[in-house]
């Protein structure tokens, strides 16, 4: 608003006084820096000092926008997962409309959920490889509060995809489908955590290291593996020793 000043009996309109407000992109800079650092160092290994330095802001700015390191971590995920889960729902809705009430193919369901995630690698505006590595790292490292947060964020979309799988695989017990979906989540989390995790766990020497690091081949490899597990014969529990 303009403020009217009266000096020497003359009324004049003064320009509005500049008010210090947080820069419009400060919040995004903090989120970008936190995303990179959490991906590289993990939640516990990243300090607020590192985040403020990486974003070029002071601690007061972080506190203003997020309040705490825990809330910041949640917002790092929320800004990516909101779009990701909306896209997953959009894809499933479109597939179900096209099917006109018929069951979907399991490959369509798996691609809608897991393929949509992996294709984020090519979308830098949505976090790209940085976010995928962060998500993989977080899902394979125990941080209770973020696991609880992610479970809450995923709940609705997971339920929709689970119901689609139940309908697509009527001869497979529902409990078995839930277990297989659980295994698919685990395999995907480990895969997107990065090839370094494979080297640490297995110490396998791969002749063509450049071939192993090619993320563009991860999607077809992982999809083949996930669909193979989903379609595998049912387990035989009889005769297993107690």
C-alpha cells in the first residue's frame, strides 16, 4: 500500500518502502541442496550447516521455511512424490478406462507403478537421478520417521495398484500378491540406490563396468526381473521342516 505523507503542508504520495521478505526461490534452493546432500551422505550424515552452505542461505532461512531438519527431509520427498503418485494414478485411471472393466495385463500394472518411477531418471525437473538415488538410499537405510512418512504418502496409490493386481491375477492368493509386491519394492529400491551398493555387498568384479553403470538399461532389466517374479509358480510349503 502507498503511504500518504504530509510535509510542509503539502500532501504527496511516497513510494512503498521496501520490505525484506524471503527470496521467492530461497525455498527451492534449500530443497535442491538438501536433496543432493541427503542423497550423497544420507539423512544422519548431513548437517544443517552443510545444507545452508550448499543453498547459500543462513540457518534462519531454513527454520523459516521448514522449521526442522526432519520437516525439511519430508518436504524434499513430498515435492517429488506428489507428482509421481499423481502420475501413477493418472496412468492407472487411463488404463482402466481403456480396458472397459476387463483386468489389466500384469505388465501394464508393473510398468505403471515401477516404470513411472524409473523414467524419472530422464526428468531433471522432477529430480532426475538425484531423487532416484535418494529414494533408493532412504528405502534401504533404516530411518524410522521417514519410513513412516513414505508409507503414508504411498498408501493410496499402493492400494489402487494392489487391487489392480488382485483383479489381474485371480488365481494367485492375495497374500502371495502382497508378498510379491513387497519383494518388487525391495528389488526396485536396491536397484535405484546405485551400482555402488552392488559392489559393496557382492564385491563382484564386472569386466564391463561402463555397461553396469548404464541407467538406460536398468528399466528393461528390472522390468524383466519384476515380471518374472510376479508370474513365478506358487511356493510349495508342504514338507518344510518347522
